[in-house]
C-alpha cells in the first residue's frame, strides 16, 4: 500500500475526545498538547507548509504543518485534506503573533472521521453567496457559513428571550394539537391530512386552543409550528412557520400591546448583549427601542393614504405595497396599526362595542411594511361569538367542540400571534424569509 | 325590570383591572379594598350568608356576603352565581382566622363577565373524577381541576428545566419541518398530507434534520410535535406527542447516556424545587436520583428472561409486558437497556463495529416498563448508511436530499429522542398518557 492510499482511511471517533474548543486555545496553552475537532473550512498549500483552518461551533483555529517538522505520513495526509472534511487534530499549541487568534496548532496526529467527497457549489467564507435554491438544496452545508450560523445563533437568543420574558410575566408554556378537525379562521389556506379514516387539517394557528386555556391557566403561551397553504411566491411567506402565541385573561388589547412591545424590547436587548460577535459579523447595529411604540389607527392610516392620493376605501386591507408608499420614513421602525375594520378580522375578534361594531379591538405590529404580529381582544361570550360566526358564513356546528366551553364562564381575554421568522427578518435585515429559516417550506419546496 | 333580571347581565371588563391575585390577599391588607378576578369554584348558600370561592391562577379566595352588610341588589346577584362563572369582585379584605387563608373578602361590587350556563358533568374539587372521555370532551373545563392544573404546572417546569439544562450544555434550539417528503424510519405509521399538488407526510421525528444540523452547530436540540399514526389503543401512545430531541457531534452513545441521565436529574430536581405545592397536592414524593442510572445490556435482559422461563429469542423486541414480568422490583426507577440488536433499530443507528454488526450502539431509557427515550450513536459515513438502508429495504433514491450532505464531512454524532408525556407519566405517576396531555390525539379522538 502506498502512503497516500492510507491517507483517506476514515476512522471512528472511538475513545478520542476533544480537549479544547477553538475559543479555549490561547497563548496560556503555549507548548501544551490539545485535541481539537471540527471541520476543515480552508486550506492553503504553500509547498513545504500547509495552513489548515479547523472550524468548530465556537470559531476557528489555524493548524500549521511544516514538512520539516512533520512525519512524511502526516504531512502527506494533511496535504490531501479537503474543505468540509470532519477531523480531529492532536497537536502542540504555539503562540504566534501572526496567527488569527495569536496562537496556532502544530499537528502531531490527524484523524479523519469523514472525508469531503465533493466540492461545495458555494464559498463558505463569503457573506454574499449564490442563488438561494442552490444553497437550500444543500442546506446543512450552507449553514456552515458564518453568515447563517450568526443568524441562527441570534434566533436561539430570540427564542430564549421570549420564553424568559413570558415566564417572568406569569405565562405558562403549553402545546396544543397541530392536527385539527376544522379550520380556525374559516376555510382558506389549510393543508388537509388523512387522519386514520377521516379528513383533518394542519392547524394554521393555536388560536381557539389557547383561548380555551385561559379558562384554567389565565396566561398561556405556545411557541410552535403553524401551517398555511400559501399559494403565493413571496419573500415573506412560508408554508410552515414558527409562531409565538400568547393569550391572557382579564385584559384587553391595550394591555397586550404593552406586553408585546416590552417583549420585543427585551428580545432585542438580549440579542445585543448575547450576540455581540454575530452582530459585528453581520454588520448590524440594533436600534435602541423606546416605549411606547407609535400607534396609528387604521382610519388614520387610510386618511393619510387619501392625502397621498392612494386609491383605498375604508374597509380594504392594507397591502405591504401601499404601506411602503406611505411609510417611506419609517422603513426600519416598529409601530402598531390599531382598530381595524371588523369585516377583515377573524370571527373571534371583539368589536369596539355596540355603537361601533364596524371597528374592532385589534392591532397589527408592523416593522416598516412587514407585519410581525397580529392581536386583539377576543370575544368571550357564546352569543356574540355565534352572531359573528354566522355573519362570516362559518359552519357553527363544526365548531361545537369549541363553542361548548363557552357555557362555563370563559374570562375576558386578549392575545397575539407573532411570526418568529418575520421578527428575525426585522432584526437581521434579511429580505428573504428563507434565509432566517433552517429548512424553509413553500409551494415549490418540500425538501430537504 | 326586576332586580333579579338585572343580575345576569354580563359585562365587559372595560377599564376595570385586578388589583391583587389570590396569593397576594393576606392580613396585611386588612380593611383595604381589593379587586379580585377569577372564576367561581364553589358556592355555599347559608340563607343569610353566602360563601363564594373565587379561583385565579394562583389559588383561591373566600368571599363572604352577609345579607345585613350588602345592598339587596348585590346579595341577590351573589345568590344567583353559578360555579364556573367568570367574575370580578371589588371588596374589603378582612382578617379571619377561620377562613382558609386567614383572610376573606367582603364584597362591595360584583361584575359578571361570563355566566355559567350549564352544570359541569364532573366535580371541580375532586382528585378522582369520572371517565376520561367525558372529561376530554370538555377539556378546558376539566383543566380547571387542581389535579390537572398541578400536572401542567409541573409540565411547564419540566420544559423550562430541559431547555435550561441543554442551553447550559451548549446546545442551540432549532426547529425543523414537520411536513416532509419521505418517511424517516421507513414507511410505517405516517400521516399523509396533501402538500399543494403532491403527497407528503407528517414527520414522525426530526431525526434526519437534527443529524444534518450537527454539521454546522454540533449541539442542537428541538422540542416540538411528532406525529405517529398509531393504530393501537393503549394508555401510553398518542398520535401527536411532544418530543425532546437532542443531537451532539463528536461523541458516542455513552456520552449521550451521561447527558440524558443528568438532564433527567436536573429536571426532577427543578420540579422538586419549583412545584412544592403541586407535589403536595398530588401527594407525590419525587425520588432522589443518583448517577449513574443502572445499565443492562439487551443480551443480559434476554438471559434474565430465559432464567425466568420467558419465551423470547435474541433479536426479538422487548414488550412492556415481558419487561413488567422481569422488572417487578424496579417499577419506579429509571434504567438503561443498551446494545440492542441492529435488526430492530432504525437504519441510521451505528453498529458496535465490524466484528459485531449484530449489535448496535443504542439505548432505551426505561422507567419500569415504560420507554421514556431512545438514543444511539449514528452512522456518519455515506457508504455505511447506504449499506444499511439497502439491507432494511428502504428506497435510497427517496433519501437523496438527506444522503447528499454526507459528501461534505458529517461529524461523528449521537443523540436521543425523549417523549415528554412519557417522562411526565413517570414523574406524576399518571397511568394514562392522556392525563398529562392538554388535548390528546389518538385513533378515536380528533377534538377538541
């Protein structure tokens, strides 16, 4: 067997374990041995010297192999490494002013767990990259780019912050079923399933369940998937998204707006504190948000649109495009649009009262022209709910399993649903929702 | 209008807000006014005195209305309250040694947000209750029982503890798609969906996705729904459950067992510390768990079964019943069964090596005869994976979207999936998995 044939032998990890992460390799370890593990993110071959960057989840380490200082076998092995190979290197740590972290590792042993068999169709080190579809087809490899790793570390912080905030405000976490018997908000955009011998649907929101749960728990939240059979191809819609759903008893939509804006600020501040490196890498400066967020009523927005000569009637929905035309000064700020027409909000949203049934106690949280969250005071009495369901042409019988609990004292309650990916778009300034989703789903994409 | 007609008038919450939770009403507030809100959990009518218990999410307060001390209208209103009504009471706090919490509230004003229209088919105050189906049909009302509220507060702690533990061990939280193109573990027990114009399935586990994500993030976890079209009717299976899924790079199943047992202990200890009241109410004494959990190899269990004259062949799966026959001394303890036959574990599970391909690096975490979690070292090289998939008769082409990332250096990795509801059964000693699930789904039940 030639020496070079032995190089590509892949080995199991066996009893070998990492002794240090990249972030732990510093000049204090000078002349000590360390075992590092990770993947090969770059190789520079200078003939008698090889520079190999090993990347683990905390960062990079430079490995420098000199022909004079290595065994021939080891130098040979290192020479044949490819980007993306999964490896362990046992080596000696050396202080080295010229190295990226002030230290480098001189290899003594290389173990290859899994060779790279192909060359990736995109550069790992670059922020901008090729078309998203090529990348999504090889998403797990794409995710090794620092750009995306930074985004998903920020996402992790956002999730932690939202949970911490809600928990400290007395909310308990619940999980409600994703396989349901009837459409929540009436018919549109549902994925049908075969449920044993019956037809069922994927939940487009935990709305009715979280409302019911205020009866026993008062304050509940759920963070989980929602499913919408969106027929459109846009950069802000997914077929499967993560929703932060919150519901609270004995309050109205004003209390909920105050809760939501505080949650947003807590989340943004947590990211600022936790993800300094990621923000620097992404070249992002997060704003200092102030309470309260500006509020504009729907009617006020419509008036402004009329002043701007836009064609819109009171009662029409506000498209992102029309808001963009209006909001050219506020493209990067959070604000609320409140008191929407009852007719374009779901049946469970409470109106502003008997004298004002055209408008409802509702809000959208916007970021520029992007809708981040929607919330409202809900109807808590059966008769009001029945009246509205009939008005919206829903089949009341199909909701019997829900309506029956309204015979047992459902408290006044209000809440919101927030699209986690939308919030991340706002925070990371990504234009395409697919970039902030690990494995996006849309009308064209079901894999990976 | 008669006085009694006005009683049942339901009102909106308007600007009225709760000033104190039940837990905040104490003798320090003697002679002060307070507004409490909640639902009526009991009423005792003593003619000239009414005792009404108002329950909020922190507990109960006794309201005492004396005919002599109330307006006629207020006394009348209170007399007509029904259990479950959702109400606010403004009243004066009085120290009262005989009252449950040493204080009671003398009402000055009652506001009814939502009357109870029916009498619930079960008693709110009792621990044992009628058949589970009657209760599930009215689940939101059933959940007002202290028994269930205690269980779901414990569940909330378990979720928080698991997340805290994993986060502190360097895991980041991910969410992977629930709508997928192919079966993870080969065909069985999947719910089909209509995905636009294609067939797709609900994910029975995030297995392949979490494995892929170790390439970029090394340590990942997901807590989310899994879907299994279980055809059986048992007390330990659900069609939709919450799985705590963990995957880690550069380790094997021994490391993962150590991680898992520490996570269980951290979770149980968190519950002991956080849920003292709930544990007392449920009359539960949680064990002091010690590291490491006992480990028995599959072969060892089979030998023991042979000694006990049970009919089993090496290679057969271990049914709960057969384990029950064996484990009569360990019905309430956690332990591992390790090194299972390769043939009864999924294709991605790594064997014990070339000399021992019959056995694999796998474990089940058991609690008595209940399987809580399953884990293993995974295969990280494409050829090994292809070999096993073909052996198990899987359509390799259908997994192309997964297999292709194995050309780019997938690290050695291992992990587990843990059924949250199963863990809660073990902790709360509930025999029926439906009791520890807010809205259970099974072959017979799709609502509420």
